[in-house]
């Protein structure tokens, strides 16, 4: 019954979320491409007008990109404001319904007779496995079938063949087996009673903890990953395996030597919630987000609403620079110098329309 309830919660929360993101991405992408994409004639007229007015093309492009940034910040703030107003205006908001459902489910889970370690492993690994495999399978189908109307969002010509997919699947299953043991051990030896508190944390606390998890994860990943490249020994014996993939797909996110998986990939996700002794529900949410992010970062497709895969894809293509997951430490320590001068950098953002193919053509 408990396992059934847990699976029910996981399936109900994650699968619709995942499917909705993909459906929105595709539909919105296709619709807005038709509306927003400037024709070749319009682009040429634009450029001719710019040259005639004495403004340099570089200045025009940089100004256009700044205007776009301001516009997107405006749209984001506007959307947040609109959503907030809607939430406050409604009597019983979707937020209340979600919180009530979570509270009920949580009360049931902690009241069950199953051991905490088993429940924790099922929740955390369940979240990871559902997101990981649903994304890996969707992107594998896209890579192998390459629907013509979606090709504009594919960021590299090459892709993995069936043989490589089989190799990846086997190693990934091995690494996920290791993760399961580590998650169980983490629950048994490192997580104390506060993480099992009967009261779920407030939404603001959850958001702040998730942000802190993202920071901790970036610190571990940047320095750990950079060390893998600085030390020839570590690179030649461990990290090389992840770099046999030059055009990644979602499944390659954890296609890595088991030692790299244990010392880099696993702690990158676990360190934040572990250091803060987060509530189990935050462990679950962070695992789902981190899995979603690393899979889109390795997906090889740059769809609207998805986090940009350009940054890490550049790392796989050239084997240098871009050691973090974000561009924060890389900018500070100047380990993304070349990347910053490429067109990949210009399109390295989350698109809310399908302008990616148009931008790629312009730059
Ligand atoms: Zn690397
Ligand atoms: Zn990678």
C-alpha cells in the first residue's frame, strides 16, 4: 500500500510535469516560429537600413541583444507578478491544493511501518529514475528518428548510434545501482530526524534551500570537474570516458566512470541538501530538478523553455573550458574565454519562443 501510494504520488507529480513541459515546448515552439521568424528579405532590409544610417552592424547586434534581454526580464517579472496576483486572488489556489495533497501524503508516509531508509531511497531514487529515463527515452527517439520539422532545434549534426546507446544504457544502469546504495547509506548514516519532521517546510524555505543547493552543487561540480581536467592522471584514467561522447544526448548525463560518478556526479547533487540537513521533500525536489537540468544540459536539443545545452555541449565538443554547470565560476576564473567569443554563447539562454533557429542563422 505504501509503495503504491509513493508510486502514485511520484507518477502524478512528475510525469504530467514532464509531459507538459515537452508538449508546451513543442507546441509553443512551432507556433511562435511561424509568427516570429523574420523572413530573409526582412533581415536584409534591416541590415541595409542599419548600414545606411551609419550605425555599425556590431553595435546594432549588441543593442538588439540588450533590448531582447530587457524584454525577457520584463516578461519574466510580469509573469511572476501576474501569477502572484492570481494566487492571492483565488480562494483555494492550486498552491493550496498541492500543499494539502503533499501534507496528506506526507502524514501517511511517516505513519507507515516501512523503514525510513527504504522510504527515502524509494522517494529520491524514484524521482531521479522517472525523470532520467523519461527524458533519456524521449531524446533518444528524437535523435534516432530526427523529425524534419524539429531539426532546427538540434544543436549538433552528429548523434549517438544504437550501439553507443546500448553501451550508455549499461553503464548508466551500473551507476544508478551505485547511486541507490549511496542514497540508502546516506539515509542510514548521515540524515538525522529533523529531515523527517512531520510538518513540511514553508514554500519560501523550500525555494531558498533549493537555491542554496544549486550554489553548493556548482561549487562541487566546478572544482571537481576542473580537477579532472587539470590532472592528466585523473583525466586519462577516469574522466576520458565521459569525453568519448562529443555530441551528447540526455542519457550521457551520467555516462561516466563509476569513480567519477561516486566522487563528482553523486556529491554534486547530494552535497547541498546534506549540508543543510534539508527535509526529505526538499531532497526529493532537488533531485528531480538536478536530474532534469543535467539531462537537458546533455540533451543536444535546444528547445524553448528548456535550460540551454550550449554551455556544456561546447565542453563536450572541444574538451576544454566550461567546467561548471552554470557560467558563474567559469566567467570569474576565466575558463570560458573562448566560449564567450562564439555564437554558441549568444544563443546560450532559455528561449521562451522558438527564435533559436532564427538567432543561429543571424549569428
Ligand atoms: Zn570534462
Ligand atoms: Zn557532460
